[in-house]
C-alpha cells in the first residue's frame, strides 16, 4: 500500500516538484520520497497517540468523490494536515536549502493534494484494492482490521460515515466497537514506531526510495 501512496505523491509532484525550478532536479525523487514519508509518519504518530478518530474524521471530510467531500478546502484547515505541512516545510528548508517561501509553496500544495488523492481513492469503487484498512495496516505492520468480507472493518466504518458502499454492517454502528479498534491501532502504531527507532529509523525511507527502481 505504501507504493500506492508514493504513486499518488508522484502524480501530484509532477507539477509541484519536477516542473518547479525552485526544486533542483537532482533532488526531485528525494523530495517526493520525503513527502511520502511525512504523510506516513504523520498518520503513524497520530495513531500512536490514540488519535485514529482524527484520521477517520479526515477521511470523512476529504476527497473529491462521493459528491459531499470537502476536498482541498477542508483539508488545509485540518490541524493534522497543518502539522504535516509544517514538518515538510522544515525538511525542505533544512535538508534541501530551499527558501522558506518556496518550501511553503511546495508543501502547501503537495501535501494537501496528495492527501486528497489518497482519500478519494479509498472512496473509489473502481479501485477496491485501495482501502483504509490496507493503508493503516501498512503503517502499523499489520494487514488492517479484517471484517470477514468487503474492504475490512475500517473501510466499512468509513463507508458508513460517508454513505458510500453497500455493506451488511451499515446499521447502528455496524457491530464495530470503535474504542477497541482505536486501542488496537494505537498499540500497533506504538510498536511500529518503537521498531523503527530501534533500527535507526531508516527503514521506511529506504522502502519508499526502493519504489523508484
């Protein structure tokens, strides 16, 4: 699933990064890899802090499909998105010596657009392989919460909130215990972060850079 996340970042990075004279060509791939890592780490850190509900709210409000999504306008106001944008600006300035204004332009365009693309794909019935369960599972070292059918418990939960899909669990919370799901994901995210720290933290970035090959 991380490869699909990276491909969405690459899609929106074509204009924002590759065709941007403020980003040296030799850094194009690394900048897009860092953008992918920023989004992945942002979700991981929020989940590790017990904030999966915030991620669910983000996916409920964003996306350009399903008619009622708030799209980019709602995403840029989200504190989680602001956190990712701010971190990415710091990375662009500190690692790639970009000016603060250029870094801000890149981050404020690439991060919200990529997130909107990710959210849209989770609501796209023509892409059943891109689910919230798959995305969260790839960030927590697990396969997501299986519900025995459909896209999984998290995807079904998302569809209940957004009115998408046609699940058998669409009534009265669908039999899901959201607090149990949040607790489980919090523990998995914490374990994943601890493993990354104990291994020096390079694993995720190395994996993302491998998608260029």
